[in-house]
C-alpha cells in the first residue's frame, strides 16, 4: 500500500511522512532529497554553477544521476541515506543553497526522468511506502491508497524552516524575512513549472497544519486511514 503526502516547502510533510511511516512500519521515501542530491552532485562533481543547473546537459544528468550511482536507502535505525558512488552525501543536502538549487533543477525533464527510474525501482522493491514530495500523489503514485496534501501558513512554514536544526549550519542562518522570501520563490517555481508541478490531487485529503503539532497531523492521517479501512 502506498500513502502519499504532498505539499509546499516547509509544510511539515517530510516529518509527518517519516513519523507516519514509523507508526505503520512502512518504508519512508523522501523524494525531495533526490532532487537535492542531483543538484549537489552536478555542482560538486560536474563543476556546475547555480545558473547552469537551470539547463544541464541531459547527458550529464544521465551520467551522474543514474540509478547505479545515485542511491536512496532507508531503514528505521539509520533513517534516510543518500549515496553517490557508494559515499553518503545526506548531510550536505539540507542547506539553504540546496533548497534553491533543488527547486531550480527539479524543473528539468531529464532530472525528473532519472528520479522517476529510481522511484520505480523503490516501488518494485517495497510493498508499503509513505512517500512525500510535490508530485507523489499526482504523477509518481496516482493509484496510492491514501493521498494527503499538507499546508501551513507562510509564517508558520518560515518558523519551522528556521527551527529545523537539520537544515542550517551555524554560519548560514537566514533571517525570517530572507527565509520567507526564499520559501515564496520556491513555491512559485514548484507550482508554475510545466512538468509535474505542485498541485493538490483531486482525491487528496487536505490538512492545514498551521496550528497542529506533528503528532496531531499524524494522528489525523491515522484516523482517515483507520476509518477507510473500517468502512
Ligand atoms: O521537499 P524538499 O523541499 O526537500 O524538495 C526540494 C525541491 O525538490 C523542491 O523545491 C521541489 C523539488 N521536488 C520536486 O520537484 N518534486 C518532488 N516530488 C519533490 C521535490
């Protein structure tokens, strides 16, 4: 069974997806980390500048970001681990720079093709998955058993992004105004792009998490799942 959670930046979908997966004993798939990884790899291993990420050579994308070299792993003990050529790169992916670079590169068709291949491998290997991202319910897993769409106010998403200790090293703290502006720019880019934009699938359940704790969000999702299973 597949459960998808989509939503805009810093809406809390990754935390909710991870906790929901743990609660259900499901595999956790965080698709955003793969877009971050593509951007990181092209920047650091293929010498791409930020502006070149807007239009990478599809041969470079296929060479560097293919399923053999870029691997996604998850288990309960270690959490998510992203590997490039067998070396773990997870720790480098959640920075303000990669927030922006991932949003830029996720517009590119060849990148979505490579990540689609990785996703299909995961779906073949795992029977039960909680997947979070922008297009999990709309494009990647249109037949998912449950689709959630998580939102929160811009103020609350800014607060959460700044409070996320996994995202920032001490020297690159952003001000609230800078963070809010960066979130709005990414929202805009993720929503207007032609390929797999951020949309709420018609059959998704919308949850506004602005005034909810993480546990309340997951409890709400569990209540939907239990109610549908009981029906
Ligand atoms: O969820 P995140 O903030 O880690 O995602 C980083 C970027 O990756 C986001 O700005 C858009 C892109 N992304 C995407 O296009 N499709 C997904 N399924 C997940 C992320």
